[in-house]
């Protein structure tokens, strides 16, 4: 078997195992499991979205469809963005993908050639780096710094990492896993840096509405960018509307790039099922109340886990500014992978180890708080009872 693996491409052979999935596999199936390792809530997709997908199936919409996405969904995305950012958007900017993960993969393929480099501030969701390196490019980490005021990205570090091979910068704000949010001044400086060096930006703003500062959303490149700036936005239906299993995402890019991305979609998945897209239309057009409830629930979950862990003397906690994760450290714990494995085996609480999130994350653990508050409180109780024993 090893000889067969040796005959595969280096990119396939070297694709990393997920440090998050390792904990998932270790704990899955326990009766007492409280799974806080993954980036999803515990609410099923609401009925109004499910019914829209069922109606599409009842209409017999099980055939090939538009590679860029059905027109009603692209129109709904344009209207959704107009409401969120207060300016007009053309449906021609939007292309529907088979998940946010595929949106990232296609963006990387489009802007970063094999052998090129893409700069990624870390800690970061591990799939970002994997998507870059499976493509044959190199992900260059720029570790962020934790301060008493929260995580910070130093643009001097980003600029110092730029080489003749650099093709693009990746920025995820609000950030998974740290909860860091880039303010408008930093986004402006980041865009200026990209313009000066002729670099693309891949902007992951999937958690824009999970924002705990002023305003109804986090600052965005949409607030400052020109229509033809070299920015590709990647996003997903997964988080806002409890649709993680539907695998529907989107790319937003200058309309001139539409045919390029349509071609990439054609030669990867050949499009997204119509019935899934009609569910997404319902989410965008009728999901405002559900969305507000989701954000309020996450805010309450944030308060629950911050207060619960702050009561434990060994735990260092900084309240996240956005997203729905708490990234915290435990005094005396240097091997967070081993800690997470022992924790799920001995208590049934599943956390993601910081080792999964790249440079700068090794000493931390990630907890998803977009969950039932009673389960979060029980998780805090179990961790509090278990820590003195290790």
C-alpha cells in the first residue's frame, strides 16, 4: 500500500490530516458527548428553507442547471448584499459554489499559480492552508499576536513576508478561530498594501454578522473597495442559516471574471443542485428573523463560556470580537492535541486543539459556542471539575 501512495502526486500525498477531525473521530459515538469542536451550531435547518427545497424537488428540478447558479439565487445574493452594505450590487458579481470550501479552492486556483505564494495570517482555519498547498502553491504564515486588548495583525509583518513569488493575500475577518475583527483602518491599509504590490486579496467574511462590537456587522472590504479592485470574496450559506450540510457557497468577484469562474465550476462540480439553491433563495429572502435569532443565541453563548472559563484560575480568556469561537489557553498545558484527546475521552467534551490552526495557535484550544446554552454550561462544569486532576 505504501508503494501505491508513493506513486501519487506530492500534493495529494502531503495533504494534511485535519487536527479537528482527529478529535471528532476520537469522541464520536459517546452518549455523553458535547461536541464543541466543529464550526457549526446545533440547530437544524429551519422549515421554511427545507420546504423551498422540497418544492423544487416536487417540480422535478433534478437536472443539470446554470453553472453560475440559478438566476433567482444570484439576484437574491445581490439584494442581500445591497441591504447589508448599502450600495448596489449586480447579480453578475455572484457565482454559486458547492460550499464555502469550494469557493476558497476556486479562488486560490484563480489568483495563485502553482509554485506561487499566498500569505495567510495565522492562527487560521486549517482548510485555507490546505487548499493553497494542494493547488501546488505555498501558504506563507504571518502569525498574529495576542495582546491584552485581543489579537492583532501587524501589517509590517505581512509586507515583510512578500516575495517575488507572492500572488495573493488571504484575510478572514471576523476570524476563525480567534474571533479577531479587522477594523476599517486596518482593512484600508491592507488593501493599500495589496494595491502597491499588485496582489490579489481573497476575503473570507463568512462571519460578518456574528459581530459583537458596534453596528449590525463587521467592517468589510466592501466598505472601501472599488468595483475593479483585485478582491475575490468567498462565503457560504452554512453559518448564518444553519445549512452546513447543504454545501452551498458563493464567490463575489468583478463581473469580468465571471466566465473564468464559470469554467472552474464546470471542471470541478459542474454546478450546484437546483433544489439546494432554492433552499438558499428562501434563506436569503425570508431568513432575517432566523438570522437575528442565530446571532443573539451566539452572543448569549459567548457570554456563557467566557464567564464560565474565567471562573477557572488556570484559563486565560479573551472575549472574541466576532465569529462564534472562543480561543483560549490553559496554564501548564503545552500539548493541546493531547489535552483535547484526553478531555474528550475522559469528560465527553470535544474541543479543537490549537495545533490544528497553524503558527501561533499551538498553545490554544477552540470552542464553538453557537450551541444550546444548557450544553455549554454543562461543558464548563465538566472542564472545571476535570482540570484539577491533570
